[in-house]
C-alpha cells in the first residue's frame, strides 16, 4: 500500500500513522520527524532545517525532496505511508515522477480535514515523548502519569514549533502552500476525504472504510 496523509498541522496525521503503520505493515515516513531527528543529532541537514522549522516556514524543496528520495530508495519502501510530504506542488510533481520511474504509483491520498479553530488547541496542547515520539495531548489524550510516556516511560516535551505564534504561522503557510495539493490529487482521482474532527478511533475507522478495510 502506498499512501499519502495530507492535512493541516494538527489534523492528526502522526496520531493515525502510528496505528496505520502497524495495521498495514508499511514504514511511516514523516519528513517532520526526519528533520527533528537531524536537529537533535546536530547534522548539517538539521542545522539547515532548524532555521525554517523554528519560524514555521517550510524547509526548501530541494532539501526536502532529496531526503525523501533517499528514504524511498531503501528496500523496505515497497509500500509506505508518507506524512507531511508532499507539501508543495513541486514536491508533489517530483514525487509523481520518482514513483512513476520505479513503477510504484500512489494508491490513495487521505485528506484529513479539521476546522482551523480546533487545530490551534490541539497543537498548543500537544506533548510528545522525547524517547519514542508517541503523541499526547494535555486535555484530549493525557498520559496516565503526568509528563511521562505510557509506552516507554520517557519524558514528555513540547515541540519547539508548538507555541501559539508559530502554530498560527504554520497554519498560514499550510493555506498558502499546501492546501492546493487537495485539488492536485483530486484531479488524479486519488483523494479520499476523511473527517478528522472526531475521536481518533472514529477517524481510524473512516480511514479503514476509505481504503476498503473493515478494521472497526
Ligand atoms: P511536521 O512535523 O510534518 O508538522 P505538521 O504538518 O505541522 O503537522 P503536525 O505534526 O503538527 O500535526 P499532525 O497532523 O501530525 O497531528 P498529530 O497527530 O501530532 O512538520 C514540522 C515542520 O517541519 C514544518 O513546519 C516544516 O518546517 C518542516 N517540514 C516538514 N515536512 C516538510 C516538507 N514536506 N516540506 C518542507 N518543510 C517540511 O496531532 C496533534 C495533536 O492533536 C496531538 O496532541 C494529538 O494527540 C491530538 N489529536 C490527534 N488526533 C486527534 C483527534 N481525532 N481528536 C482530538 N485530538 C487529536
Ligand atoms: Mg505530525
Ligand atoms: Zn515513549
């Protein structure tokens, strides 16, 4: 299965991807996670990406396209779940070209939509595990023990770009540069609309229906 998860910041792409990767047995490829890892490691890529991420801007296309091509060239990427890529029309065109050349076109694009005012609260309340990356929310999905991950016991932290100011910038950048991709993929007959403004379990069930799988 070769899928793209498309949706604004806070739509629940990462939350759903954590479950989908297990259910579908395909790697979860998140450009945001790859950049955050590079920032943590202090690599040249991380230093470059950090400048953009901190201010809620997109990392330049040539950098982003390069890391995705490299990842999709690895042997486990026969199927994949792309999260946060593509985010611009040039990224989408480059992906189409790359996948066509290796004979593995996209199967579907899951467009997860959530009203803007809901997104701000989701993002400013999000906490992530510093060890395993699991997602939490101070109100919607609190951990059993405050500040600690249920899965691995790691410390929960707030992402540097989840302050209200940067969140608003990211939502603006989404509207300006990424929202048009819904139309781009509609023209190619790939879009499956998913209502992301409901319980995560319901969102997952709707994704299952959209993919023709009844996993409840
Ligand atoms: P990235 O990491 O991709 O961030 P994003 O797209 O802004 O999306 P988020 O990860 O914030 O949201 P999400 O949809 O995954 O939601 P989540 O499941 O966590 O990108 C970060 C930065 O990297 C970019 O700004 C850019 O600088 C750079 N970058 C990345 N990709 C790039 C690219 N292709 N090109 C250029 N630059 C790029 O959920 C959010 C919260 O809501 C959580 O707390 C969760 O618990 C809660 N929640 C989830 N689902 C529900 C639900 N159904 N009901 C209630 N709460 C929910
Ligand atoms: Mg995410
Ligand atoms: Zn953890």
